C-alpha cells in the first residue's frame, strides 16, 4: 500500500494562462520537501476575476506540468475547485473551503496554503475569507517571485497581430506557446496594435 502524504501544499491561482512563474512556485514547494503539491486552478475566483473556461486552463496547466516536470509524481493538477464551485450558490471558491476539503481527503496530513508574494501581502491576505483560520489551522508558505512574468502581459502579447514567439516561449515554454498560438484562445483579448 502506498504511504499517505505527510505534508501537503495547496497552491492556487487563476492560471489564465499558467506560465513559468507558476512552475517556479511549484519547484520551490518541491524543494521544501512536500510529499504532495496541489496545483489548484480557480474555478470561481474569490475576487470576481473573469477567466477563460476552467477546462481550458486545466488542460494548459497539465500541458505545462508535463513539459516542466516530466514524471514528477508529487504534483497534482487538480480540478477540485471546479467540483466545489458547482456546489456553491455564486460559484466562488475560497482557499479555506479548498483546504477544508483537502483535510477531509487527507486527515492525517499537515496542510499548508502556498501564496505568491502578491497574495501574501497583509493588505491582500486580509481579503481572504477566514484568513486568520488559514494561518492558524493550516499555515501559510510564502513563495518568492524568482521568475518575473505576468499573465496580463501574456494575454496582451497573444492578442497582438504578430505576437513575439520567443518572448512567449520564455514565459510559457514551447508546448504551451505552440498550443496558444495554434488555438488562438487569447487572440480576441481586446488588445489592438
């Protein structure tokens, strides 16, 4: 029988689209010796962000994980937020709800919420539902921003008439860049030249 994970990190993001900055955050968590890292995509964003369809972002995340972490068994790209969103009246999903769900799945494990420096800033963290419980019951891990890339820039670049493929590959990797340039998922992002 497989040994259940002792230490689990939950790292959530809109991932619209996922990029190498997100992958670096996952690498930081692996370096901290977590037995399992959930990469959770926002299904119903707590702060009301409009995002591309959940299934599209989930597929992109899986593609990027496969390219960057081939064979890595400790990362789980999870559609858990999609399941939780279907059971909430406004389809918003909060970190506390996700961690409580994970606690039911892994009752013996130590669970932590992993945050990028933007979400870990006190003025932002205070906006999280039950933020004090998050810290007290689960614990918080603040990740460093070592790869400076923003989804906003990626969406703008993909919306251009002639996107810079080399710049996109440095932010998205080769496979996801190919996918996004081929499908045109962000082509109509409202950006004009």
